[in-house]
């Protein structure tokens, strides 16, 4: 069967009693996870959801995420995972843009009222017809009482399994359509990349958000595909992570550089770091380059070499990775994974000369490349040509075929592992009554890699508006990782002859 949910079906058949998910005091065997996902599928079918329909999901790292994720897939529908930090207006946009007919949302907490935001967005949405709120206890889940059996719907390899939203230079987020074969083949490539042995299953510490492609493919789907255990941490905390690593015998850790920075900074008192590290087999990093000193310190303290990789939502996401068992080449994103080709191209798509000093934009071809941007044929045509996807990231390649990123996609800000494109923020800030002109850019930050800064030219007669007022206004309207923490007022911004803002001179 080609359905991505077959990963869960087949692992359950082989290892029904293995522990699939651990979260706090809750433990789910593969049999229990599969049954709960079957109940979700039964609920959706009863609600009129069929093959090809889109179903959105807002949920932090809780057992609900894989339960609903695989339940949607079992019904033959497409999963649309949403960032849990999105505010109502942003959620409504995603629901309508993806044509979602149903929406699952965790009720949230006082600090993160996902459920309240979801209800507001659902009421604003023009197309979504069903909202299912997920309460704190799974016993009261909306599928409670439904049959626990379901025959997974067969789908075509090229049908869309997941739509992952990614920001773009044109401002509004675009949905990358990932086929069942894209997602399946990308996760199965992990068997070779990470030297996985199903007879000795890994225990994965799940700290990367599952709505993001990195956590979804490498951690969640990787664990399910190879009969591993997911130990969920809804929000990363270094000391708590180390405690979980020890208590649950974690062997596989995947994180962004700031998480490694946090683990290295965790105090030894109260946490037995050596014992926590003793079982660690694989450490994976992505999102941005891991500094050389972090590589060395992590190896020294945890006894494991961090493997770095590279990918995008549009590539399911993994495109290249370090070679397991080899010494890392600090700063390198590794080599293309099995079944994937990479090359460097110029602006006109022409190949860059294949020599070590050559620099060009990374282009990717293989089983991992998306079908396209949902409902955006022009954007798809700009991004994909003859099967090659142009990444927007500038790199060089050494004589051994290892790639090194030298610059990011134009204007993109990478804050704490999240891609943020300034255009979307600029467009919102321009609707503030006091803003005449604005440029948003990333500035260096020790803990997040980059912080978001807005340089604003105010309109006349708005002297009473402060920088803090702009920050607070944006915070109400943007996800927590997007709004600018820093605002600076200026009398003018440098412009080109054609009126474009010269950000490099700001």
C-alpha cells in the first residue's frame, strides 16, 4: 500500500506491544496508537471527509498529534499541520488557502490558548465546515466511542499526503504539496542515513515541533517506520530534556543549534549528564549551521558526533546529510541522501562550473521534491524546472562533494530554527496608522541565531507612538516567532534609484 499511514499499519502488525509514544505519565503501545488513529478515521468518514479532502491540525508535541495525523491519512485525506503559535487571522488564512474542510485543534493553555484561537479562526473561515477541539484528556476525545478498526484507504503514490506551509518572499505563506511517496521515501532513507536497526529500536526525544517538517519526518515518522519510541516534550527545556533522556533511555536526539547550545549550558547539579548521555547513539542538527565549538563540546560531553543536514519543507525535508560514522566537516551540510541529486545553478538555471571554488544556488532533484505549491501554478513553475527545485540558498561544494551554505535565501531570517520572511511582517506593519515606511531584517542574537528588527519611518503627527507600542501591536497579530522584538525609528531609509529599500545599508 502506498498510503503514508501504512508505516503505522505495518509496524503495528509487526510490533503491536512495543511502546510507540511516551508523554508524561501516558504510554501508548503501537496497537493503542493504531486503534486511536482508526477512530479518528471513522470520525472523519462519518463527517463526510473523503480521499483528497484537506484536514488541518493545530497541536503541540502530544500523543494527539500522531493519533490525528495518521487518522487523517488513513481516511485518504491530506494533513495540513499548522504552527501552534499562529494567531486567529493567520489560522483562518491557512484554513481557506488550503481548502481545509475540517480542523482539529488542541484546547491549549492559559498561556497558549490554541483552542480559543482555533474557534475564532474557524468562525472567520469561509470554507472549513467542522471543528474538533482536543481536550486535555484523550478519554474525552471527539472520536471516543467510535469503532477502533478501519481499513486504511488506498491512494496513489502521487496523491498529496501533507501540505506544509512555508513563508515566501511574496509575503503570504504558500502550501508545499508533498506526495505520499515524497514523505514515505524520505523517511525510509533514514535507515541508511542513521544506520537504523529495527531489531534494536531507537528511542527518540521529540522536542522539535511536529508541525514542522524536520520533526515530522525525521522524528515522528522515523520512529513509526522503524518501530521506535517517541518520547514527547511539548516545549523544549534543557534540564527536563536531559532528565527524560536518562529516564527513558533516549538513543536518538534531533534538534536545532539553539537546543544543543541549551543542552551544553545545562548545569551538572541535579542532572546526571554523563548518565543521560550514555545511551545516546545519534544526534542530528538542522535549521542553521552548528558552530565548531558546539560540535567539539557536544562530542566531549555527550560522546556523540552531531550529524548536520539540510532540507526544506519543499523537499520533505531532507536533501543532504553528514555521513554516519565519519568525522564531521564543520560547517558542511553533508552530501545528497540516497535517491537525491544536488547541484549549483545560476540565476538563469544554468549549471555552475563544477569546481571547489564555485558558488551557486542549490538545486535539488529526487524522490523528495514536492508536487508544487498548492493552488499556485506560477510559483511552482518558478521553483521547479525539469524536476529540479531551486532552493534559494547559496552554497559551494568541495572536491569530495560536500556542500557548504555560504548565504541564505535572499532576505530570509532564521530565528530559533523558524524561517521568517520579512515581506509578510512588513506588509502587516504598513497597516499600522503610524507607519509610513518599514524594513524588517534579522540581527545577530546569541540565543536565537537571529532576532527580528523593524526599522520604521513614522508618519507625521504620531509622536505619541513609541517603539514599544509597535512591538505590542505586532505581537497581537503575529505568531510569537514572527513579531519584531526590536523596533527602531528613523527619519528615512536608504533607497535605490527604483525606490527599493537598500537593506544592506541599514
